[in-house]
C-alpha cells in the first residue's frame, strides 16, 4: 500500500480557533483511495520519513519560531524521500522578500520597503502617508504584525522589535480595502485555479489583532477576472524565478492573496507556496481533487 505523509504542526493539529481543517478530510480521502496517510508533526517526527512514498508539506505553522531548525529538518527529510512542494520552493517562498523578485519582473505587488536596519525603518515611515503595515519577512499567523498611522511611535517600536529578533522588516501602505472588506485568497492545484475565499480584516489600528486574537474569517467568493489573471501571472513568474534557481518541479498547491489598492487595481499581498491553508471545504470536490493530484505524483 502506498503511503503519504501530510506534514503539519502541533498548533495546526490542536488549535481550537486556527486548526488546519483540511487535514482530516484529506486523510479520509486518501484512505478511500486505498492509500495510507499519516498526519506528521514535524517537531515530533524526527527526520527519517523513509517509510513514506511522498511527503507533503502542509501546515508546519510554527516553523517561523525556528527557521534554521525547520530547514535543517526539511533537508534531512528530502534526502530520503520526495517532498512537495519542492524544498527549493519552500526556501524561496518562506521569506517574503520574494515579493521583490515578482515586482522586479513586472508583477503588481503591494509596494513594500524591506529594512534590515532601524534607520531604514524610520526613513520608510517618514516617507509614508496615512497608515502602514509593519511585519517581518518571515512569520506566520500575523505574528509581530501591526497596523499603524505612519507617525505612531508604535510603528517604530515594532520595527525595532522585529530587527531585534534578527529578522527583516517590511513596511507597506495599509490598503483601505483590506481594512474594509479583507482580501481574496485564490487557491490553485497543479497550476490550475480551483476556488477562492475572502479573508476578513485581522489587524486593529495601533497594533494588535481585532478581537484580541488571531482568527481568520473565511467565506467563499468568486474572484474578478483581473484577480484571476494577476494570480496566474504571479504563479508563472514564480515558476520562471524558481527555474533560475534550479527548481523545475511543478507546484502541487499554491494560494495567491490579492487585495485592491487605492486606485481599485488588484495587487499581490502574498504568494503562499509553502504552507497554505487551502480552505478545501469551501469548494465541493476540492478535497478529493487535492488527494487525486497528490496520488498522480505517486505514479511512476
């Protein structure tokens, strides 16, 4: 019997407000197809997963606390078994400086200033007008992410804190559409669009989260054609960038997060190729489709 591992984390398995709800339906879908499937907490698994035919990196959402440890674990696993998405994809996309790679190639992304020193943070805030979002380039679940007026001392303080963690700071304009209606997440499998969900606003002005804790509000949505086209362009461009880095394995899964800028044009907020929540329950048949796409990768 073929065997597949879905790599996750203790957080994604046990959270009462933010579990990876894709996991259990996928495990059932694999079982129905005659394939053994285990949900693997990467921190508790060790690196020898050679008993599996394929390892799918699904939701190791606590990786950002220990990036080097996670990448070391990933390399050790990949030395003995096939991993999806490709470890080269993961290394590129876990750090949001990839937005610069996309922008340099003409993809419309939310304007972003990357700061490795505090004076760069201060200069970016001084140049901003209105509200800004401050966050690290490597993070999950909006950790160390804040929405501020550009002249709020809290914005500088958050930038200093992120730098103190040894991370790079992102300074972005706060798009009014995100605070008003949220953003759209377009989910793709094997390069093809499958479905989309709207993610409601998360950040409270002045730092912190709406409601005091991280909890995404998701609902199905039919994205506009210009959003579909932008997502497709971003994924094609990402494939070109990755090919230049020696990564040619097609993506199993991808999520493209898009919002509207103040002119109404769609822009990329995030290109999630690593550990996306895919909201499979939002689309009838999506669980079975995902399982089928994984099983197709098992074929010789």
